[in-house]
C-alpha cells in the first residue's frame, strides 16, 4: 500500500463539487468522481499539515496555522479564519467536524491504540479542544488504526461506533439517508461517515455513499475515504493520479515522505 494521505484527498476533492446548497445531491447515481468543479479544500490542507507536523516533528499548532494561511481560500470556516488571523493562535473549543477530517495521519502512523488516541488528540488540540472535538478525532483515527491492523466491519460497529456514537450504532444508511441534512459537528458527521464505510462495497462506493447523503459532502468523504482504504487496501490508480495532479508540490512531497514513514512503522500492511 501507498498513497495513504491521498485516500483523504480523493474524498475531499470528489466531495467538493457537491458542497453548497445548490450542489448537494441525494441521488447516488448522479455523483461523479472528480467533476469539473472538483478541487481540494481546507480538509486536505489541514490533513497534510498534521501529517507534516508528525513526520518532521513540528509544532502542530504553528504548522496548521502556517499551512492554512498559505491556502487562505481553501474554504475555511468563519471561526477558523479568526484563528488564522491571530498572531497568537489559541484553541477555541470547537466541536466541529474539522477535527475528524484532518486526523487520519494519526491512525496511519500509530503503532498502538493508546498512541493513536494521543496523536489524534494532538491534531485536534490547536482548535478543537472541546470534548466532542477530541472525540471526533479519536473515533476517526481509531477506526483507521484498527482497520489497517485487520479488524473487520463488525469490530468497528461494535467496538467503535457503539462506544463513541451509540445514537448511530443501530442505524443503517437507508434509515437516515432521506432525512439527513448538512451538519458540521462531529456528532452529526463521524457516525454517518462510519456507516457509509460499513455499508460500502469498495473505496469508490464508500465515497459516493458519503457524498450522496446530501450533507457536508467533502468532509464526510474525507473522513470515510481513509477508512475504506485501510479496509479494502486499494483505490483506483486513475483517481490517485488525478488527485495528485490537483495538489500543490508541497503536498505531493509530504505524501511521498509520509508513505515512507508509515512503511517503517507498519510494513505488515504494505
């Protein structure tokens, strides 16, 4: 395996075309991977910033701040923009899904469950230091961690979804698809993203299920994408290529170096 971070970027890029009230879709068959409107967003900027901080031993807060300010028009939320504008950025207690969409590197790099939790909290802490913000990052990273280690879907539903988001644990995709609306909180995003993975048949199917919920499409797909890749162990080469072409050089470099770092930690999954 390789292109671990790209598994998030593909979801983000594909979902970006279906962001905004006029572009949201509920029809699975109308979802196209990488339409003409597709582009990377804040989800990918911050995912790569977290990964860079880990592999280069950088200060997490300052690297998030630096990378965000280098991509000011990537679609950041209003509170995050205020954080970006500060000369002394401090956490602001967010419970939003921004913590869940940027933490996948913790799941890929961690060698133990305890390390995974610590690393996930480190990605969330600069802004999302609310208990719900930490929980969203922890849940997402642990799902990736356990799937890369070979756990099955039943384990994720029973040991992750039941524990962290019990309101979603008995839900099926069809139970909430028609009524699901835009939700930018961890509580309203992470559970549905996990269910998209649980009911998917492959990586692309997972992405399309997430987008066709008609919610926060890029973030749902950015969260679910790495889960699907950790489980199915494959993504279409054409999507990887197209995603790489849309990313700036610094992200392509981080992707390569992150793959090398992961390979030294978990060679058994390669």
